[in-house]
C-alpha cells in the first residue's frame, strides 16, 4: 500500500529542490522530518509541507506509522516564467524563473522501524543482514544463514 502527495507550482528550481530531497530518499518518515527541519534551505520547508500531507494520507489509509518510509520523492520541472533584463548597447538577457512539481510517495517496510533505525533482521532491498549489535554484514548470494 502507498500514500501519495503532490505539490505543484513551487517557486524554486528543481535543481535546488533535488539537493534537499536526495537527503531523505528511502529514510523512515520520522527521520526524514528530523533531517528536513534541521536543513537551512528554502526547499526543506517546502518538502516538509508535502511530506506532512503524504503522512496524513497514510493515516487516512490506516497504514502502520512505525513501518512508513519515503519510497519515492521527486522534483520535476514545472512551467518557466521568462523575464528580461536590459544590458548595454540595446541588448537583453533572459532570466528563467523555474517552478517545481514535488511528488512524495510513502510505503510500508516489511519490518518495523524503531527510533529511526531498522530493527535486527534481514533487509531484502540491499541484501544486508543487520545484527543485534547494529553492524551490517553482506550476505553471500547462495549461502543459507
């Protein structure tokens, strides 16, 4: 099951927004909120707003909050406002004021997340086994264990 939220026509360029959203991709929701609140960027405030909306949609769908993570987050380009600035000798430079469409999709992990960390167990996505001590070890492809 997935919960989705889209915010359109944000007045920030997609390139600047991607710097922010790359920090929270595949993270648990609680950890993503914590990271975004401590970032000193305009895009972080806008991303928090969309993430809150997706989180509220997940609650409505009765998804387990302990297992929620940012499954997909992307900043696509929106319309571009074209402005002109005069230059010497009768010339003009074009200034492009870009907009962003921000999409957030939350999913549920197979195992619960406690306090921003994955509990002891196996994660299928990366083939890592997380030990009780918190260390990660690579599993052999065909080895049982």
